C-alpha cells in the first residue's frame, strides 16, 4: 500500500483514500457498462469489506424558515463525515458538481467525493464545503 501523503489542507485524507479505493475495487471487478444501481450495490459491499461505517440513500431536508421545502438523498454517507455520490458517465457535468455542492451546503459537512465509473477508468473529484 502506498504511503498516504500528509498535507494540512486535505480534508480526511486517510478516509478519502479508503473510500476511493473501494470504487477502484468495484471497477476492477465489474468494469464499465453496468447500470448505476449495480455500481451502488457493489460499492456498498466494498465499503462493508473494508469495515467502513456508512449509510445509503441518506435523507437531508432542504429547509426555509424551519419548513421543509425540498428533499435530498445522498448515495452514501461514510463515517458520518463524507458524502459519496456515484455516477456512470465519461465526464463530470456541471449538474453533478452542483448537486454535490448543494448536498454539502444542506448537510454542513466538509467533504464530498463525486465518483464516476467511466468507460476506461474510475475518476473522482473531491469537493469541499467552503
């Protein structure tokens, strides 16, 4: 296992490394071309195998003046710290990035990982709540 780079500006570097590693485990076994729901099921199993604590389809309401005006469902919340949103696409769309930024805003969490099961590889983006 490669050494984890210690940088003071990274949020949850060790946990992120494990989370992203689970995506590579899934892709290495399944490859490209499956429905997103199958990647989600396999990813949940990969998290379990790494003994990572997680919840699936986590509900977070959008509120205005203490009234719920919208509903958000994160694909995964790992260790009650990191939102993980899985996609099956060849690029990150602005819509996907905006979706994850909204999740960070409503949850007040620090980090989200947007993970894409692309045609030839797993690509991911760390998104920080500023």
